[in-house]
């Protein structure tokens, strides 16, 4: 394709520096805007920046939003719709697709209205009402906060007790500690099975032919223990429109077309021998999922997103095997502690033992005089990826790459992809979800 102008917009935290860097390295003109003052340095030295994204709208051939948030409020979907109505090509949502993430009750309504099976769920605005429901209907539940506070990933709680007593205790504690910030919460009946996210790229009219299936590793420590982090790593593969897709995102194709949605959308599910149970939407890029998807797109990433934004039915060339991404982090991640961050992580150097940078992706990083350094406030400087014909081969490549990186105090999970090897893949195949 000819050289194009790409404007990347982080209307809150800086999340999309790596995609901007990839498009820039492919020879296209890039400008990147970051709203959050604490994140302004992220991407410095890797991509050109702008202090006023609206002033660059006429310049841009493609505008890419990275999240649904504008500061502490949901709003990029409204911005994207406004720009589309003005004739711009935009990767981004709509007010209703933003709401899929912000309002979990609404998300379940959309699924049900489009014929998608859902797990039992209830939305509560008052803690007492939720506690009463658990006491009257004892069972294991998952607590999912609503509104802006849902971004505090450690508040997600998966119950263990059959009588729901632990959920009652946690809700009572949340009311005291977080009641002033929580707009409400959803209680989902806990379902056992394989957790898998079905991710499609939508071009405003239909899904791109190939579907991405990914497996999140949300807990801090190997073995899936410790606090929830949002994500410590991802394993994935691409496939056709199999049963997992047809019974979830496939049923939303018409709804998304009516909305005019453009971009990545995934629905996280629990799957077992009796059915597929959607849990929540991500109507935007996932992180670090997008870095791994970039790695597995073997044709031009810029051309893919240009065609997606213009409704040109993109046909990317994709890696045919398996891929994994490992988030490499520093103290105090996943917590906020300025003193710890200042002592251990701020401006820390990312040292490479070789000249190779293959599979190393930016998160909260900047480049100063050719030296990669940690930026931002979160302690998430890089993501390292690997791919191979088997999940084991993808794991080996990713961890070999990590072994050649030095950052004092860095830590990461060393079991990304093991769940697939240990039986998740066999179970999904045996239950008939993956197709031939």
C-alpha cells in the first residue's frame, strides 16, 4: 500500500504505543497522543507525538483509539462515531459498544437478545441487596464491579464456597472500602470449564474471516494464584468460524454492523461439555493481546488496520501455529506505591544481551539516546512474544528471548501456555468446539 497517515489516540492511559511503533517501522507517518499526564513519556523516542490530537484529524488517513475511556469517563465510542459521521476512517467503538464493557448487565441483555446463551447473572446497585441474594440462593459466585472501578482488577473475586459465604464476606468488605466508588456490581454464577476468549476484527460490516482464540492468564503468580492483574500473559491461535465463534460473536454480526463498529472485539467465555457461557466483553484492543496479534500478523500490520478502518475486507497473512505473550513487570505492579516505584523502577534501563529485538514489544517504555527505559507509573515496561508450530515451541521461543533481557527486579509468569498443553486444548477438541 502507499504511505498513509495514522493518528493514534490514548484519551486516558497510554496503551497503544507498540501498535503505533509497528506501523511507524513499516514506513508510515505516525502521530501519537497521550492524555494522561503520568503516561506522557510512554513511546517517546519510538514514535512521533502530538499534544493536540484534534488538530491532526484532517491530516490523518486512519484514526485509532485504544480504549473506551476518556479520563475517568466512558467516551471514545462517541468520539469515534462523531469522526465517522464527518467522513473519517476510524478504528474505534460506538456509545453502545463502549457500554458492553462499562455496563455488564447491558452486555448480557445484548447477548440474550441476539440468541446467545448466558450464565445466570444479576446486577446490584446496593451491597445489602447482593448479600441478601447470595444468602437466599447459596452457590459460588463471581463478583464483577461496575463502572470506572472495574479497572481495579484485583477487585474481581471468584468465589469458592458452595454456600456463597466467602462472597458475602467479600461484599461486606468492599462496601466499607470501596462503597464510595463502586456504582454497583454484577454477580455471576460460577461455572467450571475452560476459559477462552473469542476475538474477531470487525470492519463496520462484517468480521474478518480468521478468528483469534486466546487464553488469558490474569493472576500474578504461576499456577494462577495471587492477586488479579488484568493480564500477565496470553496464549493464542487463529482459526476459522468454528462452533466457538458461531455461537458467540457470530450471532452479533448484524448488531455490530448496525452499530458501525470497527476494531477488535472479544467475548471471554467459560466452555464445558454442556455449553458456552459468555462472561464479559472487551470491545477494544486487549493488552497485551494486541502485541501478540501484531506478532502473528505476518503481512503488513498497517495495511490490515487501514483496510479495517476503510471497510476494505482485509485479508491478513497470519501465523498458522500457536503464539504466546509474556508481560515482564517491575515493582510495585500490580499495586500503586509511588515510593516503591521510585526506588526500584522509575527510569530503569531495559538491557538486551544481544542486538536482537525480535518479539519484544513496548508497553510502558521510552527510548533515550538509544537506550530503552521504563516510563509511566505502572511498572509494565515490555511484553515478550514467541510463536511456533506447537504451543511448546512458542513457549520455548518466548522464554529464550526473556533470558536475554536484563532488568533488575523484573518478574513474570513462567507458565504462560501450559494450560493448553496440560489439557485445555484436548478438552475443547473433545467437546467439539474447535472443528477439524
